[in-house]
C-alpha cells in the first residue's frame, strides 16, 4: 500500500478506513436512484489499487451515470470530502459512440470543446475510464494548471454499481470502427449501443 510521507502508517490506515466506510454507505444510498453505473475514480481509486507514488487521498471522486440526480446523496455527510459528477445515460453513450466511430481528431475535438465550455473535464475523464490505460494512444492527455501534462493514470477506477452495463459500454467504446465502418454498421443496424 502507498504511504504518504506526512502521515504515520496508523493515520493512513484510519484515513483509508473512513474512505472505505463512506464508499460502502454511498453504494447503498445511491442504488435507490437506479443508476446505470457508479464509479470511483481519481486519487482514492489509484491508492486502493496500490499504484506507487500516490499521496494519501484527500477526497472521493464519483461518477454517477444515470438519468436522475442523486440529490440526497449529494447533500448527505459521509465523513469524507466527496465530489459526485453526474452524466446522463445518453451523454455517456454518446461519448462511447464518438470513441468508437468518430475519427480521433473529431472525437478529441468533441471532448475538449465540452471541457472548455463546461469548465470541467468529466467528459474527458469518462473517455479515459472507458478506454483504459490506452487513452494516451488515442490522443487524450490530462493537462494540469499551467499547461503541464499530468502523468497520473486517469483510467484507474472501481465499479461500485452496474458492473455489467459498464463492461458492455467499455467494450463498445474500445472497439474502434472508425467513420467508414459506421456506415456499414448503420446498414445492418449494428451501430447503436443498447443502453
């Protein structure tokens, strides 16, 4: 397990235990909103995966994919800082469809233009989660403040709910068909992802 230089091993274990307890309670609470999937990503996911070089997480980053907003979950106190990012199902599937069929230039333009307009990178992060560690090969780069490339792996995540649906969506997004095969897929009615 990682260890932050500023924390004792006991402090680290207690902190991670608080995060794990919060994750368990969150997974129970969020189920009533019938999400397609709920994912943990960011520093806590990397820490729990045992990726070396990480610092002790200071918050919990959640991606909720569903058509209802988990209002009560966002208001509830879980004992740890938490950021819940919500993507509607259709928007999430549109990201996967773009990764599958659009040229890389067109897909990247869509992702980064939304990033600029929304002032948030959740679409880019969702694409990283879908593609896995090969997101750099696709051309996606995480940029920190000051224009520096962020070398942390943004594809690391844990599925809290909806493992099967998320697995199907990831497989769909990762099977690059490109713009030319989109036409043939449309002819045989094989273009759509069944949400």
